[in-house]
C-alpha cells in the first residue's frame, strides 16, 4: 500500500518541462530538512512520525534513482555492443566480397 501511495505521489508531483519529466525529490522537503538538523529528543510525536515517513520516502526515491541509472547504463552498454556487432558484421561481409572482386 505504501508503494502505491509513493508511486501516486511521484506521478502527481511530476511536471512536464521541455518533454522531460521532473520528479520532486522527497529528500528536499523543507520541513524534512529542518527536522534532520534537530535532535530526535526535541521532536514532537507528529514531527517524528513525519520525519520517519520522509526518511523512508527519501530512501525509496534514492533507490529508484539508482535503479534508473543502472537501467540507463545497461542500455548504453547494449547499444555499444550492438554497434560493435554491426561493425564487425559489415567488415566481415566486405572481406568476404574481396575474393569475388579479385576474380574479375
């Protein structure tokens, strides 16, 4: 249930800028940043609950960012691999045609 709420909140927080989706980081919440600098003993129960929820949201957000970075990097490696494959294939085809050209 918490993941559904997080996903929905991220979707609602998304803003379209120049065709790119920008998601507001829960780690940059103004109240959360204030509470991070305050000792836990000085927080009220509500502040502590809010702080804990934002800690979880921030951790999930960072995990999602890292997964996205890994996905992008994997895609880049796959593209480079395919480019290398096609380059080798084209060179192979060209080299296989050399004997045919020399026979004439």
